[in-house]
C-alpha cells in the first residue's frame, strides 16, 4: 500500500511540474555547413587508394588458415568497396563535374592500421595535374582485424529422420573490426582539408558438429563486411555536404496574460502573432516579465532568420534584466552565426 501511494505521489508530482512549467519547447529546421569544407571552386575530384591488405595474421590451425587467407582478399575488396561508396555519394550530389578513381598510381608508402605519413605536395601536385583533378581524396589505410571466440557446446542439428536433436558440437563467434582512414589534399592552398579515422564492427556466429562446419556457418560475414565498407565510404562523402538538422528551443509561456495568449498563437504556428504580444511586454514594470519578453523576441527573430537581431534581444534579456537563460542563448546564437557564415562560404560560387 505504501509503495502504491508513493508511486501515485510521484506521478502527481510529475504532472504538476509539467503543468506549472514556465516554458514550452519548439523545434526548427536549420542547415549546418559541411563538416569537410571543400572549396566552392572545386569541379573535379580525384580518389586514390593508399591502403594495403593486412599480412599480420598467423596461420596456426585450419580455421585460422581460412581466416587469414580470406583476410588478405577481404582487406583488398573492402578498401575497393569503401572507395566505391565514396565515389557514388560524391557523384550523387551533382556538385562536382567529375569524380575519378585514379588507378595505377605509384606504390606509395603504406600504413597498416594507422595513418601513413602524408603525401608530399610535389606528389599531390603531380597526381592532380596528370589526371586533371582539383582536389585529392585518399584512402590512407584500410584494415580488418578478426577475433575468434571458440567453444565446445551442444548444437541443434536434424538427424536422418528430420528430427532436431542436440549433440556435442562447436560454436564460433567472430568479431571483425573494420578500420579505415582518409585524407583530403588541396594542392592549390597546400592544405590537408581533413583527416578522418573511423572504426566499425561486424559480429558473426556459427555452430556445427565440427570446427569447419561451424566456420562455414559464418562465411556470410564477408558480404556484411563489404557492405559496411561501402557505407563507410558513403558516410565520409556525406560529410562534404551541408546537413539539414532540427534544433530545439525553449520559450517562456508564463508571466502575464499576453504570454498565455501568445502560447496559444505559437501552438497554432502563428509566431508573428505571438511576437506582437511579447513585444508589448518589453516595457513591463516587472523586470522578470520584461526579461522573458526580450528572450522570446530573440526566439522570434531566430525563427525568422534574423540572427544578429536575435543576439541583441537575448543579450539585453541577460544583461539588463538578469534572465540567466539569455546568456546561454547568446552563445548558441553566436555559434549559429559562425556556422551560417561558413555555410555561405561553402555555397558561394
């Protein structure tokens, strides 16, 4: 009985807090600048593969032999898939005139599982000029590591009569870690635009009446690894594109009758109508109410894209009226201004 009363009290308290909240939340869509900033005048992309297959697997027993032999091809094919994924996503954006995979390049110093040293700018210049490209994407390394967990266990197998029975057998679990690293070279400015490393994992499990049967059951992991590798390349290419995201903002809904009416207008999407009522409260004799009005006017201006004006209102809410949320909001708006300037630079032609 005491537990029931306690739970009811918690529920009632939660509802009371929600009902008495002084703010409502809104979300709005904004466009963020690309994480990898490619100069706006770049028309042609070149892609090279500096990765090399891992050769560090040791052949210990029959299962490890299969793993090691497959691993050599897996690294090679996985790297190829990563480059294909990158190429497809760069082409799909229609931003660049050409995207070329540059084959037959010089066998540069490779890295196994780590970044190799960066290419010299003389080599980058040579590659770009010979192939008529403006900028160079390089898969610096690609490596897969597979950990094997083996155990004797009972496995379920059908007998000659088609009846499933439990018999002593073998279980193999594979954890394949896919590691890859990229660089983007800009020969014009002689700047490495970006360096990026990502890791992903593929889990596989198989059972059988002997170790090889168990391993056969997880052979499909190669296709999974190749698919993941394609996605890794595609995901990296997506970082060169501006991204549409949603952000959340809290605005004040309590303080005066105008705030209550403005809340209802905002809930119906009439933000300009809500702003009229907030604007009417800017000179309220109650400093707390006036501070909230200035804060909400900052929200209104951000909704309409007037970031500089939003900063003015939010700054006044904090500096003149002591609204603590105003200072945090000013910093958020300043970051948005910087991002907006970078976005405009990226999109300028």
